[in-house]
């Protein structure tokens, strides 16, 4: 055959495979507001940057009449490409082919691209849309999942791993995302659950919809499995692309720098925090008042809102922010906010991203519910994550820093490199009211005017301890600064910390309070 006809043959073969599960299945996919796997890859990557591999891979299952079935691409597309010029490895499951279910060859395609990603030290993006283990392939499917989970774990902390949930992801299909760094979901499209409604009905006799079981909102607001919520696939892909601009390709690099830029003038740092320490404010405005272009890219916006995490740039360089949010439960640390913060701190530390912590909290959350939910274990994750992190750690105490909250939120004692406090900071074992009631109880009780004595003792305590100067006199706070000096101090400290190097004791690994 002449070369031209061979090329024609290749084109025909390709074209057939590019249709995935066929026009009818594609129509069904579109009717649900979903793009096809191929369209998804194209919307994510730079134009003409996608190199596809293993297009011709086919399954070789025999049981349950599988030998009579052709599954084009075996239900998953793999390849490499770029996002704003950054190299990435990608796979996208094709629900139009056997529901994107994972058989042996399907899993081998995914593990091939995972191996590439790790070897080439580039981020991995997995677009998941799958009914889970391909039932007809039995233990081979389970083996496939095991191979994927192993690679997710080994790659963790070496290359960034991103999961996009764009369909009903069931069974094994959700554990790979759970092992990755960032999970993206889209309203009404994403579903994640271990066992689906039918199994629940059979085993437990309960009726539940897929949405209520594991829809995008459930995972963004309640479980914390998802990190980014979008209302359309388009918005979701924009979020992924933006994230890629903030993170490095691997753990031996830093994120690509941008042109430094000033924050927008409308975020006036002097006017954000109210004079009355009992009044709330949105700590994101403080972040926006210090980051370049006031561009703060928030992560897990809908989950454990009492803590805020995300990326911004300082002088053009990616910086992670962890901030108590006085707008929600006074910014306390509880089970969920501790998990959220600790995980993010570990991501930043793994990928050479300095961390700026903004502190304003009354402490850890008291109460039976929290104690029983394990606030000791979960709260300890924050202590562990900050203590272990060797990236530059900068802390600004805005207002309250009480008790365990003071220690946990990147204090000097957990090896913050620079600790700054605003003049209205209150650094103490507990709030003045609680403290006065305990240590002056006898005097208050025996006084002719208990209320007056209480007020007087509270004021006394405030004068003595509820300020930044006691901590500053011990060197726990490096400088008491005006709010308007914050960006200047942070930029300078980041520049000074650029080549920070410290060595932790050698060990196989520690035991974080998982
Ligand atoms: C083989 C599957 C499949 C699967 C779906 N399909 N899931 N084939 N194995 N796991 C096929 C269907 O037979 C159908 O084929 C096509 O994909 C589309 O599926 P529908 O059911 O028509 O789609 P829809 O109504 O949208 O429902 C999607 C779904 C449902 C909710 C995902 O298919 C479902 O419940 N699937 C099973 C989910 C599940 O329990 N998976 C767990 C597997 S066990 P045709 O030919 O008709 O188009 C597992 C264990 C691993 O994963 C544990 C590791 C830790």
C-alpha cells in the first residue's frame, strides 16, 4: 500500500475512534449538560497542544459476552499537553464507552500516563466520569484501581495531582481523587459516592437521590472532599487553568513568577478591621489588601468557612494564605477547619510555596460535639503541619490570638520565621472576660458590687495582657506594625526568606495525627 493510502487508513481508523461510544451515547451525554471526554481535554489545554497516546488500545475481556463488544479507546483518553505553556499529563474517562467503567486496559492507560507524569515531573490532571470498576472484568478491575491508588500515593508531594469530577463517579472511581491534591466539581454534574443509590436501597432499604448522596454541593459544603465548586464545566476549566498558574510543575521547582503588581486601592487595609473587637469583618479583604492586584484565589470556599485558605501573589510570587475568618464562628479552630488548614499547609510545604498566616481567633472550639468529633486529633494536625513545614512561614496577628489558637496559628513556637502583630492584637491565654471570671472569682463574689468589680477586673486584665506588647517583650512577636505597613513587612520578609534552608532530623516519615 502506498504511503498515502496508509495515511488515509490511519485517518479513518482515528476518526472512528474519536467518536467514542457513538453518536447516540454522545447525545445522551450532551443532554445532561456534559461535554465529551475529548471536548473536555480540548477546553482545558492550549490550542493544538494535545498529544494523544494509546488511542488504539482495546480490552481483551472474554466473560459476559465481552469478547463480542468493542469499546473504543477502552473508555479513557490519555495524553500530554500544555496549559498557558506549562506541561501537564492528562486523562479523561469517556462515559459514552461502557459508562467510563474501569477495566484492565483502561487502568493500564491511566497508569501509563501517571508514570509519565511522575517520571517527567509534570502535574497530572484526571478527568473522572465513571461507573467505577468494570463489573464484567472482575478482579482485574480491582487490580487496576489498586495500581492507580498506589501511584497516586507515590506521586503525592512530588507532582501536583488534580482531579476533576464530571459525572457520576462511583466505587473505586472516587478513591483516586481522594488521594489527589485538588478536587474540582460542577453543580448538577458531579456525583461522588462509594455505593450508589441502588446498593443503598438493597442493603439499607433507604431511598436517596444521587445528588443528596454525593452531589457537588454535598462535597463542597459538607464532606470537604471537593476543593473547587463551579456552576458549569466552562467555569470549572477556567478554575483549573488558574490553579495551574499558581503552582509549580513539581516539588523541585517554584511556581512561575508573574510581574509584581500593587493591590487595588479600594481595599484599604486601615478600614477593614472594626474598632470594636467583638465585631466581625471579612479577612479576605485583608488578604486582598496585601496581595498583588488584590487577586486572591480561594480554595474550599464553601467548606469550614471559619478558616480561609488560598493563593495570592506577593511581588509576583505565589504565596499560600491561611487566615481565621471572624465572619464565621468568630474564626475558631474546629475539626473541619483544622483539617482544611493542615492539608493546605502540607501542600504549600511540599511545593515550595511560602505561607502567610493571618491570626484572629478566640481559640479551639469548645463543646461536647467537637470533643466527640475528635477536636484533639484533628486540631493537632494544624500543630503538626505548621511545625513540620520548612517553607518560609510569616505570621500577622491582626486581633485575637488566644490560648491554643495562638500557638497553633503559625506562632514563633512552631517556628514561624517572622511574626508581626497589629497594635490592636490581643495575645493571651484566653479572652479577658473568661480570664477575669476565673482568676478573680473570689474577689468578684465577695465584692459588694460584683458586676462593677468584674468590669474593673476585666479592664485590668485587658490592660495587662490583651495587647501585643507582652509577647513582643519576649521576642515571640518580632515587630508590632501598623496595618498599612503589612505588605511592606511581608514583601521584605519573603525576599529575605527566599533561600531559607533548615534541616529536620532524618527519619523514614513522621506520624501526623491522621
Ligand atoms: C460496567 C457499567 C458500569 C460498571 C455503568 N456501566 N457502570 N458497566 N461496569 N461499573 C455501563 C452501563 O451498563 C451502561 O451500559 C452504561 O455504562 C451507562 O450506564 P447507565 O447506568 O445507563 O448510566 P446512568 O443511568 O447515568 O447511571 C450511571 C451510574 C450507574 C450511576 C454510574 O451506571 C451505576 O450505578 N453504575 C454502577 C456503579 C457502581 O456501583 N460501581 C461500583 C463498582 S465496584 P450500556 O451498554 O447499557 O450503555 C467498585 C469497587 C472498587 O468500583 C473499589 C475500590 C476501592
